C-alpha cells in the first residue's frame, strides 16, 4: 500500500503537510492550503490509501465508537435496535462496537471491561441494571462516564428511556371495563423497578377511576405466563411477545378465551397478529434507540444525564388489522420507510 511519504512526493508537499491533510487536522482556511490538502486527499483516494484508525483516534482523543451491550441477537427487537443504533451513530461519523453477553453477569463484566480498555467513548445497554457489574458500574457512575440504558430508569444514575403508559394504560383498562370486567390483571417484568412502580401507580389510579379491581404482578421468567392461563384470569394486560406466546399456547390447550391486551413495539408487532387480542399498547422502539444514540453522543461532549419517556399508544381490536406491519425478513431495516 502507498505510504504517506509517497503521497507527499506525488502531491509535491512535505510529509508533515500530507499527514495533516489526511488526518483532517488541516483547517483549509487559506486558499493555497486548501488546494494542497485537496490534492493530497485525491492522490490518497486514487491509490486506495486508508489512514490508521488508531493514529486518527490518538489525534482526536477519541476512537469515535459507542459500545452496545445486549444479551442476545436472535430477538427481532434487539437485532433491529442494533441496526438502528449503527444507522444513527453513522450520521455523526461514529461506529458501534457490539457485545453479546447472553444474560451472564461475568460475561457482562468482561464486555464492559473490554469496551473501556478499547477506549470506547460511551455505552448503550439493553440489559437490566441488576445484570451490570455493581462495583465497576458505580465507579463509572461517579466518573460520569456516558452510559445509556434502554431498560428505563435504573438505580444507577444513567440516562435512560422508557415507555410512558400514562395515556395508553387508562384507555386499555377502560376498554376492558366496558366489556364488563370487574377485575383486571396487569403483568410486567422484573428488573425495571422505578418504571414498574410508576406503571403500577398509573394502573391502580385508572382501575379506581373505572371501578375495576386491580391485580398487579411482576414476573421474572417468561414461562410464568402459563400460570396466568391456568388461573383462568378473565381480563389481562401482558407485556412481552414471548410471554404472550407462552400464555396463548396454554390458553389454546385449555380452550380458554380471555380478553387480552398485549404490549408490543413496531418491531415486534408482527408477532401480535398471531393472537386474538382485544387491543395493543404500542411502544416507540425506533425513536427510543435513536434517542439513546443521540443522547450518548451529547454526553460524550459533556451533556447532563437525562431520563426520557416516550408516549405509548393504545390501539383497540378494530384498529389492529389496519396497521402496516413491516416485514423485516431479509430486508434492510429502513427500506420500508
């Protein structure tokens, strides 16, 4: 491959001038400087020259990379989230370094250490906060290292985003109460203590408003949803496409037909079409991920920590079939826009 010295010779400039032009250091304010820099870059491009990423990072003081820690990639939501993060980061000339930790605390610790050792500028995680290594995480928190969690506000003081159910949940409860139900079960997952407490409060308030007995539950395993079917609860609001699949499969075995509202996002919505649902609470997944990337980049540049809530929307049964469901199979994620 051609060297900087050879490029400098071909461009008729000094090696130092060529190096500055190729590293982006040259300000190009003067016309002659601009012309020299442009000549250097054209020669470099013609000969397929690529500067060392490490050398550029050392000059910038940044490797312009965000880490993305997730448990799995086989989930459609997570794979779509990663592709979205890559797309959004690229707009600011940043890259995404992916770490898959498979729900393992030790592997999560190693992944965080690896990203820090590589000089990663910030981290986005889709893992629950109790999976993060507490000692190291507290250290990063005290140092105000940019970390953004997609799992809502945690006990650590990191920026976060969560779904806001303050409008959608009362509408869901009202729709079930209008069907004559006097007791409604609302089931969420553990690991999101602050957001779960907020949603519990919203649920109890709207149940009181519509004269319904609230039954609020927290699960720590997908398979617990089968027990909800065994109990033959007549009205249910259930989070998670995997929980819903297990729950509906069990209902089918029991020949039980309850009134159910599921919680989905635009990337998991296709799974909802397989079940007889009475409505959907729809979260904004793409907006959440893009917000995570933009906020992480702002924090890298000194911005303060913030917690965001994106409004979820309630869609009754009659509107579900009219939704445009993107088919992400073997597609570039944003081709359907």
